[in-house]
């Protein structure tokens, strides 16, 4: 089961990359053709819009799974485990409710617009709203799993904070790449434990 889940999220990453590549090719190619050859790609606008919408919703699914959505955890981080549990359950419940609204609305719009065709590509306009259904089902499954872990107590303290406070990579944050605007050097002893942090002088740029 875990392998199927990992394969599904790998597929999402591949689709996101394809959407990004398609947007770049269509938009850049259309600009070059228009200014250099007085021509253009007829389906560029519709397809790039479709790729953009799908990429955003797929990225939101992946961000929820990897806890990459930005948030402020200043208060939650100071609460005891019980307080964190209560906040996590409330947060998860609210997100489930919003996800249900998105799923319900997207399904309705998909059915309404399925017979409508885009003027340039001839594709069903339901495809533009169908990603909302994929988003609702995927995020709903993720949130239900999170709720199960919360209610059964099978979740660690670190996982109780369901947001990321910085856009930086976790490795950069963990190692403190910048401390108060100064570069730092961290030495380790033979046991692999981190020792003192020694500030290094700032870089200087010579000018002629």
C-alpha cells in the first residue's frame, strides 16, 4: 500500500514537471513566433492556462503531504502536547470542511461545463474544473489519515505542527546557515556531536 502511495505522489511530481515544461514551451514559443515570424501558436493561451491551473492544484496536494505550506507556529510550538493535539485536530477538521466544499463545487462545475468546448483546442471545459475533484479527493485522503493518527495518538510531537515557517530548505534551517547576518562555522567532535559555533569574519569584496 505504501508503494502505491509513493507511486501516486511520484506521478504528481512528474505531471507538475510536464505542466511547467508545457507552459514554458507554449508561452516562450508563442512570443518568439509572434515577434520574429509574425505567427503564433493558436492553442497557446488555453493550454498554458490549463497547465497552470493543474500545476497549482497538484502542487497544493504535494505541499500538504510534505507539510510545505507556510504558516505561523509561534503559539502552537509553545503549547504542551495536549494543546498541540487540540489545535491539530481543529486545524485538520477545518481543512477537511474546506476540502469538502472545494470537492463539491468542483464536481458540480465539472458536470456543468463538461459539454462545453474551448474555442481554440476543442477540449472540454470540464478539464479546467476537474483538477478540483482530484485535489479534493487527494487532500481529503491525506487529512483523514492525519486525523486518524491524531485521534489514535500515533503521531509525534514534531508532526503536530502541520505547517512550515520558512520557505528555506530544511537542511539550511537545521544547520543555521546564517545567524544574525554572519556566517558561522560548526565543528564536530569525534562522537559526531555538534560543538561550539565559531563566527567567521564577513566576506569583503575588493573594488578597483
